[in-house]
């Protein structure tokens, strides 16, 4: 079975101040943010990988740019956050695990090569960067066995930051989906993961990619930093 991959791209991305959806923002090498994600996916998983994009804001532009993908529409893109976009994607997925990423992350192709090893053994994970811990980012802590214990922006004494590349295993998917349905509309998908860990004993492994670049594009300065890598 080919790998199921989801790109969350429904949001308006208003902080970057662009007229088109943020994933279509052009990088200094001429590719859009989403195009480099597709290239990275093909590099790690081959052209048989099944990519579904969750769209919302000005969805026709993304659909036109990536006709080879499948699409799930979040009709409440202006009222909900990534928890509900991921919920829709998991509902539309077939049997098996799902790898997903935020549609505004510029990252080293080797991040997915590393992730593919855990996908192959169907281990749920969150990719993390332990080199920095910023207050405004999603942070994490681990339990005594090294699995994720807390995962949110309000975590104290975080060990690092989540970078927006994640995987839910086949046998864990129903649990996460149930929690994503329960969380508030404005919650990030990390809230669903955190509840599944707390209430359902879900075991999520942190995958350290601190030696590789991964930049979430929220502001113009993030885009400038990402362009230094590509």
C-alpha cells in the first residue's frame, strides 16, 4: 500500500500578507512552498505516494497548481483551525496510517527520509527541533519512556519545538480522530494529540530533526530565513 500523505492548506495565512494562499508563496529558488513539499515527498516516498491537500481559502488556486493531488475541502476554513482540517482529512483517508504536514513549512528533504523509517514500521511520531524553544511555538515534553507527554504552546520547560511533520499509525488513527472531533474549533491538531496521549495512552515518538532545516512561514522574516536554506 502506498503512503497516505496530507498537506494542511486551508487557512487564510493573513499574517504573511499575501493575496494567494500561503502555500503558493514563491521561494527564492522559484518553487512555491507547496511545490517543495511535493518534491520532498517524491524524494522520500516516490511518485506512488498518495497526497491529499486540505483546502479552503481560495482553494481553486491550489487545485489548479496541483491537479495530481486529491482534495478535501474545509468549508469552515475561516472559523476553524488545523484540528478540524486534519479531522476532515483522516475521515477521508483509507485504511492505514497517515503522514501529514502543515502547508507552510519549508524543510530539508531528509526530514521525510528520516520520517519514512518510522512510517515503514507504522509508529506514530511528531518531528521536533530541540535546538530552540520559542514561547510562541508548539513545545513538547516526554515521559519516562521517551514518548511525547505534553504538546502545546503553553508547555513549560519544553524540550524543543514541533516542526509540523507528523504521522499517525493505522491502529492509532481512530483514537486521534475521536479526539479531533471533540476539541474546540479554534484548537490546533496538537490538542487532539495531547488528549489522546492523556486519555487514551497514545504513544507518540518524538523524531529529532534538529540537524536539518525546517521553517514555518508565518511572517516575512520567516520567509527570508527559509530562503537562506533553499
